[in-house]
């Protein structure tokens, strides 16, 4: 069956499938997400306007929505219990996502087109931001992701499904690139000669964190795996990071993946598809803000090996995304949406430029971590 175009009638129908009270007033698309379809709806509950979020899941990306929603329900219940232990009663609903159960008590509803829907309580008086504009935002986002990991530290990793297998398996991403370069199915390898040479020269980096985990030096944890700024809701008045959202990629992983992706997405002032790589650089002040925020909340459970590889994590996640963009370019732009010729090659170049900048500043960034870690833990 074909996916249904959204209408108020469809949103009203969705609302009837969940435990919502009151009268439907209005609704429509919400946010800037590119994967799922997100709608905000408003209900009149005894004269009070109450908002909810409906989401229609993208089953082309998430192949097993039912298992994904088992993860989301477990994580929501666990974090809600943790928040209830410390937050003021009136603030509990703002500091963890809360699912609204469907009428049959499942965490989702399946419509007649076969699409999976879920509903959340709306997080009020907080907003997401697509672009980091200050070190304060970077610090608060990193602190919020650290709190999120800390709340899940006692949830066994085996309790969750792997929603996207090998999502951060960088050695496998590297092999996929090599296979794409060897096949050169679209005749594009010659246009990416310098980028391929750069990638192949850094092959050992791909194995760094996986080898540490295999050696028992880095434990598996529950991680978010998509730690962009716009996946943290910041309080509209104080700027505090209050709630982590977009839980579809929450699954067993390595804590350093989350920090590394923050470094990748927050330290450069240039857009991810900037055509001039000379504008790309890793800003020390942004890196320090991320380290301060993350260690302030996650430092209590990170081990020494994890702390010692925070900069390496930034390099690795930047490298991994460069590999993904370059692979897609060689394969004919089949995964990432493109708006121009060489769009994915431009994206690859920005990632590799950022990696160079991180490599050039690695020693000074390690000193930042040591300084932040000492000040936050009392070590001297």
C-alpha cells in the first residue's frame, strides 16, 4: 500500500489510536527532521491547550520498527524513572521523553498503509537549534548527552536491539569504500583521487576504538549515536540542555562514538557541504566546551581509556563520515540526498579537512581534556 498524505483527518485518526484526551484543535508538520514524518497536534483538555508529537516512522531506514519501538519504550521508561528521582515534580515531563501508549497498550500504532506511528508528550518551554552559535550551547548539549548516557549506565546493553547493524563499524565502512573504489561503477574514482589517497593513508585509524573494545579496555554502553545539537532541547529561558530527543539510534555502542560525533558536528564553523575546505577548522574553544560539558556529566562513569581517547573519537567519527560521503559519491549518490554535482565529494572534503585540523591540534586538544578532566574530578 502507498503511504498516505498527511491531512487533519489522518492526524485525528492517529490521535484516536493513542490515549489522548480532549478535543482535537489543530495539527501539522513540525521540525526539520529528514527521516521520520513529525507532526505537532493540539488538543483542548477542559479549556487547556495541550500539545503532543505524532511521528510516522521511516521503515525504509528502520527495517524493524517494532523492535525499534521496544528500545524506545525501554529507554523512555528507564530515563523517566531516573529523572523522577532528582527533578522537581513539575519538571519531570520536560527532562525525559514520555511515550503515550496506543489503545492496545503497545508503544505504536500501525495504519492501514502499514506505517508505524508513535506519540510523545510535547516538551514545553524548550526548543531545538540546527546550528551551534555559542560555546554555551555546545557545553549544554554535551552535558545533556552525558546525562543521558549516565541515566542509562545501569541499563544492560543486552536489553536493547541493534536498530542499525554496524552503524559505527568504521573498519566495515572502510572496506565498503575500497570495494566501491575498485568497482568504480559510475566512473568517478578519477575525480576523487586525492580523497581516496587521503582515506587509504589513514586506514589504521578505522580500527582504533573497535580494537580497544575487543581488548576489553572500553566497555559497551547504551549510546545515542546521533549527537547533533538539534537532538537536544534547550530551555528557552536559561539555555540549559533539558531533554535528549530522537531515540531511534539508541542502542549498544561505545560512549566515545557520541562524544566523537559531537566533535565532528560542533567544532567547525563551516557547513557540512562547504565548497571551500580552507574554511573548515576545529575550533579549540568549541572543543573545550564539549569536553567540559560531557565530562561534567559523564565523567563519573568513564574509565581512563575512554578519557584518554576523546580526541581520537573526534578524529574517528569525522573520518568515518568522510568515508561514507566518499563511498556514496563513488556509488552514484544512492544514500545521501544531493542538490548538485559532486555534492557528496564536497561533503567528504569538509570531513577530511576537519580531520586534518584535528590531527594538527591533537596534542593541544589532549591537553585541554587533561585540564578539564582534572578540574572536574579534583585530580591534580
